[in-house]
């Protein structure tokens, strides 16, 4: 007799690009279809998508159809994964009334009041607690996020790590430091200006900025001739660029578990990142990447990488191994286990 499949609703739009939607797309692709029947949403303004799961396409007007889509998903499922924290509370109450299990993930320090965060978006501490009290299973995506959750919301003790699709990238061991890349939003909170400072110091290295944001015009005016801007790139274009890149620099000091670290690692590109958000949890300094505390340390590391080609080469090899450890084909097993054992 065949075991009954668990019906899971991924509360995201699989054909529209943002972090939560891309994570749900990866889950939709990798969940074992012999164990799970997957339900998810698409939106009329998104890209065309071909995937073997049950989809509700949110039509015009989107503000109305998304309500139908959420109701459809909750009624269809046994378990709902709701990564978007701006989902209406009535959806969570409906799930509870119908006896559906729900869970979510926290992808950054939710209690950090130095920057606008989930607490502020949900309208203050009281609304914040009311929302998360409706979700019985809340997972941080890193140990650091869990340790800093001290604002009245109880997270599960074990992280639920995100993964990377290594097949999207071509691994190549780096031999010499010629090109440094940044991939992300060109906004103040990402401290992108530090890349221009580094480019000013190292005129013999080319710097490549991939992404859009409201600082783009200002950065273009200040950039030296060894800085190139790309805008948004798709996976194929990004993979082609990564083949020529040697080092990834992420200047942001407030992150969760940046997916770009795994994506560049899958291409053999080690990262330099700040220690502020617990990156030592997955990066071993000077072994598969570099974790620093101050900008001056970045300058010293780049100088050392220019002198010592073997240091870059060995970190590049180890970065590939890091990405393989977090491949979705491996990480999905932990997700499946957690989903099947939700309270």
C-alpha cells in the first residue's frame, strides 16, 4: 500500500525574483515528489515557468487574486511554508482553524533596531508578537540569527539552512587575483561604497558590480576606471561572469546567510565578508574564504592574495567544497525531515 503524500503549500510566487520566492522555487524543484505533493503560487506579471507542481496563477487585479491564491493553498495543504512575514494574520488564523501545520524562516536579525526590520514593518512590538504567535514553528537560517532572537519570539533551536543549486554554476579553481566581484543591491545598507574605496587602492585589479539600486548613479560618478557596472544578470550571464572572477567581496555588515556566498563558492570564488552576522559559522578564515572585522584587514588580505597565488588557489578549491556541502540536493533532506515532524 502506497503511503499518503504530505501536501505542502509554498506561500510564494515561483516566477517572480526575490529571495523568498527563489528559495521556494528551489524547494519546489527538490522536494521528493514521492513523499510530497507541492502547491505554490505564480503571478501574472512574472516570468514563464515550467515546473511539475500544482500552481495557482494570481491574475489581474493581483490585490484580489492573491487572496484567492492564499485561500486555495491553505485549503489544499497539510503543511504551509509562509516565508513572507507580511502575509495577513487572517491567513494564519485560517490555517489554525483548519488544523493546518505552518512554519516560517527568519533570514536576518529580526531584533536589530539599528536598521528598519521585520519588527518595524509589522507595526511595532505588539503587532510583531501577535503575528509570530500565530506561527508555531519558526526557524532561523543560522545559529547567529537564533542567538540574537531576544525580542519576544521563540525560534527553534536548530537552524534550517538554505541551499544552493550547484548545477547553475561552473566550478573553476582560481589561480591569480585579477578580478573582484560584488553581487547585490546598490543601496546604502550594503555599504557598497567600500568597494570603490578598495578599487581606489588597488588600481591593478578590476572590480565588477552586479545589481541595481538607488545608489547606482552616485557610485557611477565616484567610481575609478577599474570599476565596471552590470545591472541585473540572469543565471547564465552570472555563471559566464563568474568564470572570470577570482574573489567575492560582500561589504554589508548586516546579513542573514547571503546566498551569493554559496553561489560564488560554487564557481570556485572565495568570499571576503564581515564577521558581524556570524559568517564564521560556515566560512573558515583563510581556508575557504575570509572573515574580517575592519576594512583595513581587507586591504591586507588582498595584498597577501596578490603575493601568494597558492593562498587564492587553496581557498578557491575549498570554496567549491563549501558549496557542495550546502547543495540543495543535500540540504533538502533536512527540510523534509523538519516538515514531516512539525508540531
